């Protein structure tokens, strides 16, 4: 592979105009496809095969106007001594309801005074707007009409807020969180490279990678259902790895320039060495994300594959477009003072900080190991209290209309009003109504039940629906217990089947399914980590050490996530207004993404250590050499990733905010505590035994030349030295 990448790097450098034109064409093709095929993404989550999903399918079949169509609640409130039943307030609400009925795509609007959806204090009420199409098909004109109708009541002094998927789509807007991360990343790159040209190149290629990835996701959304979280997740990851991978290759290019090679040869060797490591590192991220198929959860699988696709684009852009841009830049990737003498770039006169840190760690290796592991264990402790759930309007931003509507409805009608349970009763021979009445009596006697509505029966008489209002909030343990109690009483109905659905029940089922998938997915990722590292390092103990280090990073990340987002510690520092259970699928994604990133740092630090050891250095000297050459680049890469991820903490969406925080914290722990402190200490303690591999296994394993060492030997043997005919641009 190193030889192939070497040739690709030289070709891209030499034919840089053609290479750039090809990528511009690819971008144009993807842009055309996205403009033609893109479709709205789904913000709801479901898992085929669960009881709640099956029951929802029954409702959609037996009750055509069931929950499959879009709906929104328009919440009306007054304060002080005013009442919604006052003449002026009632007139304002009547006018708003009348205007809502005329809005595009609206099938029906309930009058709060007719259907009695006014709270006992007469200060909160709501109208339910039902559409003729699913939420994904509601047009922007319909959303604007919803808001405009509410404005008529607001102008008369009645407070108006909105909840539901339609209102959410109307209220959501973009944010510039990712721009903050990019700005910080640019500063780190400028400090690392000392030149604007070199600093701008990783940003440019990462933006191109993300643009193609985002357009690809838009095209895919027109063909299959994708979660609305998918673009932000892919953008977050694509920016981080795209910048880092280009950083590694450009750094190696500068090293080869410093060694006396001309531009084309330096680009080829950089692609053959750092490019090989980039491909391997990218593959670990791609495989870890693609492995989400083992969870058997469709929306997780599609999100994982979309993110993996964006990472794959970043890898291909790095090994092909970056050498072409290096051809355009030439020696301008070097600081101005070093362009005449590139050898000065990578031959510092002073001892590097990475080398000094490595010597300090090795001198106090036991203390460094114990302190680092103890700190990680302390941070990880809150993870023992991890609770999972899907987000609802209670986790929306405090200033959002969805959050205000949620709080107003909870105050006026009780906390369980926002999470009604739908009980489906199926009975043969037209006996569903009788069975439903029996079920209503049984459910009404259970703890935590506020109200059970009369049954709605299908035309055939074989299916009935009951709406159960819990006394507790949708994400509370009491509501979860209530769902369990109702399902346990299903067997008390003679000859009838009972099932529970609704958004709350579906969230409970999804959280349970994701929790069950955590262990097998973790087993797959850990097994994959061991095999990959065994192939790369040709050692038994080094892969075990690396895998255990990855588990430490995951544990610390989970602990910090629970401490902040579930328990509320330091929540004010990141603008977190509401705490609660962790979003169900975030732990699974964190395992996959952190695995890939952890392997990146392990590769770029420890491969150089292994190379030095194989060439005769003592174990400690090999560790110091590896840190000397790799610590600066890995530090810059980690700071860039942390900056990109941390920028998303400013997002209003609870999922994006928690993902950004968790990934930024995970990179911090893995790069600086695990890879740069624990790993050197453990390698020093293991000594030569750390690199032991049984001879029979050494013969069986294929030789994966990640650093391109064999390529270097082949080039030296063939005496392929750079020639003057290969032009290098100058400043």
C-alpha cells in the first residue's frame, strides 16, 4: 500500500491541476445530486420489532387519521388575574383557531373551548393542529402560516407558544458553532506550522471533505430515511479528522523537504509513509462506525454509515488532493526564514517539550501511571449512575418555544401530560370495546395514573385505543415503571392483546434496545482494536495495553458526561439549562468514534517507538524518540479535534451539545493522559517483553508497513534520489 500511495502522491503533485479539477468536478456532481434528490430528514426515532413500533403500525392501519400525520399544539396562556375565558382573550383565541383552519395542509384544528382543553386555573389552554401529511412533508408555507395564526392571538395580549414536530422544524435555525472550532483550529495550525499557507491547507481540504460528505448525505436522504442528527454528527467528525489527517501528511512533507528531497519526491514519500498511517487510522474509524450494524438498530446504522462515509471522503481527499495543493504551494508551506534552508525546520537546537515530558514520565513511571489511572477512575465514577432516554421538549433550549410550551402544559395540566401513553387493545369478533373498558379499569387502578380516556374503537370493532396520562414526567423512572406495569397486566384480558405505544413508550423501548446493544458492540470494537494493533505492532502486550487505554478513555468520558448532563455539575459553564438522562444512542456512538480517534494517536506515537526499538534502541530510548518526533504533531492534532468538537457545545440541540462535550473531553483524556502519559509509562515498565510476539504468530501475521519503512528501503536500494528536473515553487 505504501508504494501505491507513494505513486499517487507523486502523480497528484505533478498533475496538480488535473487533480484539483477532478475534485471540483466531484463537488459539482454531488451538489447537483443533492439539489435534485435531497429530502427532509426525520427527527423521530423508532426501532422495527419493538412492541411500541408494532402497536403504532396497528394504529396507523386501523385509524387512518392516527399519529402518522403531523400535528402541533398551539399553547395559549395568560398571567395575573386574566383568564382565557375572558371576552377579549376568548375572541383572540377564536380568531387564531379560525385562521389555523385556513392554513395550508391543515386537516383539523380543535377548539380549546369546545373540547375542554383549558387547564383548571383557566390560564393555560391549547389547540391541536392536525395536518394531512407526515411532518417531513409539511411545507415551509404551512409552517409560516402556523406561526402567523398564533401571532393574531399574541397581538391581543395572549401568550402563544408551539410544540410538536411541525413547530420544531419551523423554529429551528442554523448555528455557527462549528465556525468557532475552525477558528481555534486555524490558530493551532498557524502556531504549529508558522505559515498561513500550511495552516490554511488542512482547513481547506477538511471543508471540501465535509462539503462532499454533507451533499452525499442529502442525496442519501432522498433515497432512505435519515435521522436529523446525521449531518451535524458527520460534520463534527469530518472536520476533526479531515484537519488532523492533512496535518499529519503536511508535517511529514516538511520533514522530507528538510531531508533534502525535492517537492515531488517529498510529496510521494509523505503519502507513502504518513498517508499509509492516515489510511489505516481512517479505516479504524470507518470500521468502528460501520460496525454499528451489529446493534440491529436502523437509525443508528444509517447514522454510523453516513459518518463513516464522510471520514472515508476525508481520507481520500488527504492522500490525493493534499499532495496536489502542496504542488501549488511548494516551499511556501515552510516558514519564510526556512525556505532557503528547509533542513532547519525539523532540526531544533533545543530539546523538544515532547522529549522532556517523555523523560519526566519515564523517570517517575510508577507515579505517573498511578496518578493518571487514579484521576481517570475518579472522573469515571459517575458513569455507574448512567441513565438513558431519548430527548424531548423538556431538554430543548430554555428560550425555545418548544421548551416554553412544554413547561406551560406541565404546569397547567400536570407533568405527565407531555408524555401520554397510548394503549392498543386488539380483540377478535368485535369485542375490542369491552376488552378496552376492562383494560381501562385495570390501568386506572395502577400507581402514577392521572387519567384514562374513554376508548376509541375502529370501524371493524377489533381494535381500540386508550390514552393514559401518567402523573410523572415522560423521562421519569415512575413513568417507565408504569409502562412496565401496564404490559405486565396484558395477560389479564381474556382473549385480547394489549400493547403500549406513544412517544414515551417508544423512547423507553429504544433506550432499552440501545442499552442491550452496548455490550456486544463494545465487544466487537475491543476485539477489532486488538486485532488491528496486533497486525500493526506485531506484539501481544502492546495491543492489550492500547485496548485497556481505550476503555479508560471511554469510562472517563461517560463519567464526565453523566456528571455534567445528567447530574448538572458545572452545567452553567457550557450553557446547559436542563439536565436529565443521557440521550440513548450517544454512548454507542462515543465508543465507535473514540475508538477510531484513540487508534489514531496510538499509531502516530507508538509506530515510531516500535521503529526505533526494531533498529536497536533500548525500550526507554525508543519511547523517548517516539515522543520526540510525534508529541508535537499529536498535541496539535488533539487540540484541533478538541476545538472542533468543543465548538458544538454552543449548539442549542441537546444531542449535538452533549456529543460535542463528550468527544472534546474524550480526546483530552485519551491524547494527554492515556497516550502521552500512561502509554510511555507502561511501555517503560514492560521493557523488551512489551514487544514480544511468538515466532509462530510472527510467521502467520501479514506484515502491515504502516510507516512505509519497506518503501524507504526500496527507494534507497534503487537509489531513487530527487532530481533538479522536478520543479518546486518558491515564495
